[in-house]
């Protein structure tokens, strides 16, 4: 095939694609032209309902203790907390440095992820629970969805193996289990 024939075929293909794109764009512009005030009002009303629903959810979460990192005093309270909230991160701890590192990050994450309840319980004072959930290494985070322990973060192994991991590393690890919703921040 000679060069001019190839050039002609390419030009024809480009023209066909451009025409299809232009038709699609024309259809979208026509659809936008047909939007009237009733459509805009309906969209606004639907968005207001969504915002109202979200505000009610947030209010309910706050009333359940979401937004704060709190200590559960008894094993019985653990079950009450887990039944009340759809998503819970529970830190099984004892008074030591590694657990204090987790506490620091959990306090920040609790404020950021109001959709999830963040709590801690002293594993040494909760032998039944620690045994039932097979908590051996401290710190351990039990990641709970719909009243069931779905996953664990045990010690610091998944966080780089040292105590200088970042809040973001812990946040991403918890998000992998879908116990928190990871929001991507776009800075302009």
C-alpha cells in the first residue's frame, strides 16, 4: 500500500471518530438544554434529603460515642458497644509503650472517622474476651463489622515492624478491612 492510501485511511478513521464524538457531545448538550427548573428542584430536594439523612446518622453515631476514643470498663460493656455500632475498632491493650503508641493514633482516627466506634479494653482485666477472641499479642486491634470480628491487626508487624509507623499507615490497614471509610483528600 502506498503512503497516500494509508494517509487517506487514517484521515477517514480520525474523521469517523471525531464525528461520533461530536454527535455524543451534541446529545449531551441537548439533554442539558431540556433540563428545566422542575428537574433542578427535584435534584435539590433529593440532595437535601441525602444531607438530612447523613446528619441524622452523624447525630446517632455521636450519641453512641463515635468521634471519641473511649475505654470499655467491662467485658459486658464490650458486647453492648459491638451490638450498638455497625463498625468498631477495639484495641486490646495493657499498660505498656506499644499500646500507648496505638492509643495516640486511635485518638486521632476516632475524631476523623465518625462512622466507626473506636474503643479500648484492658486485655488483662478481660480474660474471657481475650481467650474467646484469641488475643495473644498486645497490642491487638479487633476490627469488627456487624457484631463479628472480621480481622485483626496484631502487634506492629503489618505496620512496618516498629513503633514509628504513621497514622496514615494504620488508617490504610484498618480501611483494607472496610471498618473505616478512607477518604482521599485532594489539595488544589
